[in-house]
């Protein structure tokens, strides 16, 4: 049993990433960190090669390694900082590139009447989504993350964390840490029950 914990903050001291790590630790399940700050994930070009070529994306970068890790994971945590009241560009690149997985012949169809929408290989995996913000916009970001990872990718989201933290370090905010740990425990319990 394994969790893939995707840290979408690119800052060394990213509060978002600190919460992603807390959630993963609190789950009590083996986890692997995918730190987008240390990986190269280029934007999707919309070439449609993946649709025609069994889900193979022609862009040679670190997303190639993440495809397999996403498919192998039982649980997925995804964190994005809130930028301009939305997910960050780096996280959007990661989500857009995950489209290739829809064409690998794995998982339920998105809609049998729309075969071009592909399949959903991550359907039913447990997930937690996370965002942090200085002041405002995190409510919108968490809705966007839920749409991408829940409605579209069909993860079973067991917790959604959206925290306004001002200019603080999240390590100095025990209530926020407590909520992240509770989310992690919920994820771990869901995975152990499976
Ligand atoms: C490009 C950019 C856009 C931002 N947009 C917002 C915003 O819309 N609302 C807000 O309150 N804070 C905004 N912030 C502040 C971040 O949301 C906040 O610092 C967040 O916690 C950063 O996450 P991190 O610590 O994981 O890097 C923005 C910061 C950057 C760099």
C-alpha cells in the first residue's frame, strides 16, 4: 500500500508542501514524495498524441516517471499554493499532463457516449487535496482541485484542506497542523479498510 504525495509548492519552505508532508506522515502508510520544485514538468501542448498513441505523451521530462507512480499509488495527495485565486501554474501543468493516462486502456470510461474522453485509471483511489493562501481565494482553489482530481480524475476525495495562513509559517499554527493530521489519519484509515 502506497501514497504518492505531490508537493506543488516550488518554494523551499512552502507551507503547502509542509501540509502535504504532514498528511502523508499522519496516514501511517508508506508514501513517496513527488516534489514539483525539483522536477521538470512542462506544459501540455495539446498535441493529442496521447489520444492516438495509447496514452504515450511525447514530452520527455519528469512527468514520464510520474505516470507510473500515479498508476501504482493507492492514495494520492495533491497540494497547490493559491495563486491569483486559483491553482498554481506548476500544478496546472502536472494536472494537464495527467490527461495522457486517460488513453492507456485502464479503468472505467468517463462516459460511454463520449469515447474521446477516455478512461479514468485513477478512479476509486483515495485522495486528499490541499491549498494554502495568504488571505483570500483558497475557497475557489479547493473547488478547482476537487473538479480536477475528484470530478474529472474520479479520485475518492476523503479530505479537502484549504487554509488561510497570512504571512505565517504553518509550523506555528497548531490548529492547521491538527486538521492536516486528521486528514492524513482519515486517508490512512480509508486505505487500511480497502
Ligand atoms: C503569484 C502569486 C499569486 C498569489 N495570489 C494570491 C491570492 O490570490 N490571494 C492570496 O491571498 N494570496 C496569494 N498569494 C500568496 C500565496 O497564496 C501564499 O503565500 C501561499 O501560502 C503560498 O504557498 P506556499 O507557502 O506553499 O508557497 C500569491 C502568491 C504568489 C507568489
